[in-house]
C-alpha cells in the first residue's frame, strides 16, 4: 500500500512539474520565511558581545546579567507552546507575521532602554518572537514543500540561523569600539530584517494543508497552484484530503494532546521529536554560541583575541550547514543525524583532552614577589604568593598570573588582584593615587600590561586562564564540534519534527518539541559556568560527551528514514505491527505488510 501510494504521489508531482511547474517560488517563499531564523540566530548570538558593554555602563550584578541573557530563552520556551495553538487557530502565515511584529517591537525597546528593567522587558519581547518563529517557520515551509526537496528547504531555516549568529559576532566586534552606545546599535539592528519579512509575507500564500483542514479547498487549490506554479494540483489536494478524512475517523472527542498520547504512532513520533530536540541542546551547542569567548579565554587566549576568535566556530558553523543542505536529500535524515552526532562527540573529546593537557602541563611559578605590607591584602589574596603552579593561582579568585609575552613558562608569578575589577588591571599595590590609578611595585600593573591599543607593553595578566601550548586544541575542538553539529544535529531535529506528525497533531507536536528545545537550552546556558566550577573544565566536556553517546543510541534505535516520502506517508513509519493490523481490520482487509 505504502509503495503504491508513494509512487502515485510522486507521479502526480512529476506530472505537475511537466505542466511548466517550477520550484523557484517555493525557494522564494522559504527565504522570506526563514528571515525569522536569521533573527532567531542574531538575537541569541548578539547578547554575548553586547553584554560586555551593557555590564560596564550599568554595573550589572551577576544575577542581572544572567536574567538578561536567559530571559529570551525562557520566553521562547513559553511562546513556542502558545504558537502551537495559534498556528492551528489562525494559520501558519499569520503567526510568522506576528513574530515579525514582535521582533521589531523588541528591537526598539532594547535599543531605547534607559535602565536594566526596560532592557529585560525588551529581551522578553524578543524571546516571544523567537518562540513564535522557531515553531511556525519549519511547519510552514514543510507544508509548502514538495517531498523531493522538503528536507533541503527546512534545513535552509537552520542555515539562516547560523548566518544570523555570524552577523551578530561581526556586528558585536564592529560596534564594541563605541563603549557608551554600541550595544544599542547591536540590539536595535534586528528590527530591520523583521520589517522586511513582515511586508514580504503579504504576497505569500497560507499553508495549503492548513486551508484543507479548515475546509477551504478552493483557497488551498489557489495556494498550491501559486506555490507549485502549475494548474494540475488535484492529485496532491486529494492526497491531503484523504489523510484528513482518515484522521477524522479516529477522532475520539479528546483534546489534541490526549489524542496524541493515546495514538501509538503519534506518541512514538512525539517521543522522537522531543528527544531529538533534547539531545540537540544537551550536547552543549549553546556553550559554543553563548560562551565561545569564555571557552577560548579559559583555554589560554587573551580576552582581546578571544573576542575575535569567536568568529571561527561561528563561520565554520554557517559554512558546514551548506553540507547539510546538500546531503539531506542524498544521504537521508537518519544517517546524516547519526554521523553528525559522532562528529560532535569527536569535537567534545578534543576539547576535554585539550583542557586536561593544559592543566597537567600548567606553567610553574618561577618569579616570587612578596607584598611589602601584609595589611594591604585579605587572607585569600595573600595566599597568592604561596602558589607554585599557574592553575592553582588562577583558581583563587583573588589572584592572577603575570608573565612576559615571550617566555611565559619561565617568567610567571602569582599576584593579588582586585576581585571586583580584574578587567581594569587594578592590582593590589603599596600606593594608589587619589584618582584610582594604580602605582604598583609589582611587575604587572596598569602601565605595563599588554592590550590591543598598547601592544608594545611587556606583560600579560591572566586572572582566569593559564598560558599553555595546548590552546590550539580549543580552536580545533570548537571547529570540529560545529563541523559535526551544523550539517545534521543542527537542522535535522527541526526538519524531522516538521515531517513526522499527522496534520491534526502537527502544530501541537512541533510546539511541544520546540518548547523542549528551549527549556533544555535554558538549562545548559544556566548551568555551564556552574559545571566549570564544580566538575572542572575537562569534566564538563566529558559530561556532554557522555550525554551525546546516549543520544547516539537513541537516534539509532528510534529514528526512521523519512527521505522522499509525502507527509502523509511518513506517519506510517511510526506504526507498530499491531496498530497496522488494527487499521487493516477496521478497513475490512488483510494487514498491509509493507511497513
């Protein structure tokens, strides 16, 4: 039954193409829709750079920094669930347009913020837009796409997310020179693409499948003819109608969620969809997006260099997404996802081993400097003079490692530092002038520490990293991580979630999976720094490695191949033998053994 049905469907699509049909319009539709993905990537990525300036201007506490960063993620999780209801009630197209309006409002609020509370509101508003966009766009694109290129088109959304992240890292670098108002431009620029998307969507059709479900067959025909650029779409419309009629026979009067949980193939699809989003986040991808600069700094790169090196994994992430677009219709979803998970595990292993080696081979303290007045130092900071290894020195928040640029292994010393303002090179000293400038008798002080503007200075000051010969492993590990993640584990959870649910459950299933993504995104982003402190740098990445191994087993056992199947056919892949037998009995014929 499935093979005959699939061939009949493909034949109808091919005949439509022979009627001077073209895929150009569906690509055009996809690019306009996935502007929301670009905004998704930009708004999640830009906060890393903008917070450096916001924190300095408003003297934000750690709690407020965490709130502003995570507010968007939390709001996205909530509004992804709301979007599931709205896409069923008012349509896919309208929800995407609402997301555009919300993005614009949020960008204006953030750019005009006069205090931290107003900025927090702006971040929450943007989070609502991300929640709407991340749920509705994959569904809209999938329902408008022909089966032969559906995976490629939904993957374009992930490509636009990575482009947004790359743009955010470049914009952050360019506007970082404006210490006072640079962050306003960073956050406000997101309003421009959202305006373009809103007006561009006026000329795009609603999802034909949603229109058919609402009984608007004539409107669905016009929409499908506009998308396919053919007149002969009756076979495809009938395919959709048959699936709708089949599902109506199974209606029990229960709510959608209860029906999903009580229907074996849909329940299995929901477990797969939510599980894929869960493992996508628990592999640690958002440690790369939110904390790349911190990871590189921990690996031994100076802050000024780490900020720009963030572009390396972001650009690799974007470029490797093209590989996913090319492979998704060739290798299929299943093996692309499995091989992607293996690539992520290799990247995590390189990161973990690199941090282990940097700790084992941490520089010795070769130069010992003693304070001339013990009253200047707290008990914690006075311990700095007793350390013999760099790693032990920087583990004390009151200490930092001072070394000469040319020979860190033989010139290092452990010195006290002001706990609250280490970034200002404000080191404890015998004498401090009235205006706060440091006149330190230590080698590292405000007049001789290297920075980008005064690169001829003699010393480096490291209060959270140690110089190491293994810093390159952090760059390699991050690059391997995103090379593995971008083609498969990045786009495939979105692609597969847009395919595996029947029409009546598609919005609810996709919204639940999207909310799962954002909830675990929030968990990872809020726990990463705590994990670094509790189980160490390499322990954190080995933990992510172990979670990925569990995810690999999950994908291998649960994920079927959905390539080149209509959305209606995909549902049959999740049916157990017993469920198929029951369906066949209900239809009064022998069980179909094809699946």
